[in-house]
C-alpha cells in the first residue's frame, strides 16, 4: 500500500466530516447507559468486534433502529517508522546469522530453507513499509525545504538592504524633523521621481539635489527593508503552520475513513 497517495487527502482534511461523525457514534457507544438517538429514551444495545461498532434499539413502534460503524484505519507514521526500523534492524541481524549457519551446513534442510525464504520475504515487506513512510516524509521535507530556502533568500536580501541603507544614511545631512517627514512622504508616494521633480523638491526644501537624492534613496531602502521583513515574518508563520500541520497529519494519518450505515 503506497501511503503517498493519501497525503494530500490528509493535508486537505478530506475525511474531517466522516471523522467528526464517527467520534459522535464512538462517544455514544462507550457512554454508559446511552440512549437511542431516535427517541432519547430506549437504552442502546451495543456490539463490538475488531473492525465495527454496532448500536441498535427497538422503538415503541416495534421498528428496529440500527447503526453499523466501520472503524477507520489511522496510522501514527512517526511511531510506526521508528518501530519498523527497530524491527528491521533486529530481524535483519537474526536473518543474517541464520542464513550464514544454513550456508555453512552440509545438510540439506528444505524446511529450514523455506523458513529462511519466508523470513526474507517478511524483511522485504518491512523494508517496503519503511520506504512508503519515508516517501511521505521526503515529500514533506522537500516542500518545507523550499520554504526554508526562500527564508534564506529573504534574510540575504535584508542584510544587503541594511548595508546599503547604512551606507546611504552616512551621506544624508541632519535635517529638521518636519523636512525629514516631508521627504519620507515623497519617497513613499514617488518611487522614481524625474530629475525635474528632484530639482523641484530641492528648491522647496532648500537642499541640494544630491542631498534630496540621498534621502530619497535612504527612505526607499527603509521601505524595502520593512517589506522584506514583513515577508520574512509571514514566511516564518507559514513554516510553523506547515510543521504543525505535518506533525498532526503524520500522527493521525488516515488511509481508510470510517463509514456509518443506518438502518
């Protein structure tokens, strides 16, 4: 059974509705002296086997109400992966020892040969199950790593912008706060002023064109830094959400949803 084909369904909560309904019937089943949901009076009769829960009651009308609940198949991939690796390691050591003894024996033992063949097949099944889980983990890892690479790129951008910003600020002369605020507002609304516009700003603020350009470049870098920092925060939140989602999915990995049949 390839687990990878169930990954998207689990990530997209495809079975959420079925699982919520299933939990309602499970609670009803295990509650002592629970009553029939049809009349809220009759005590439910209950039966359970490995795969199903059965709830039923006989109503006053003589009609039988019955719900058959098929249990879901839910895996904990994290624990299963650890357990399978341990089993594979231990069984592998035993298998190698038995195989070596059998090869060194001069006596032909068809029963022993068959036993070794069966144990090898079991090891291959365990290996296949490990690979199936690893395939799911690897896809999650690849998707997460892309976000981490994007995060590194943003951090590099922030460092580069910060260096440019500090270097540019050294060329900005001290100004009155109201002039600084005015130049900041202009930079916010006009990303690339023309040369004529720079001359006009210089005239209105009694600054040289170079000073106006330096302050304008500085504020543009400030805005870029703030935007990239905002992007970084959003990406960090997204990475945390992805990690949390993967952890929940991997611990409650549904390969077969429950079914509820009412009669």
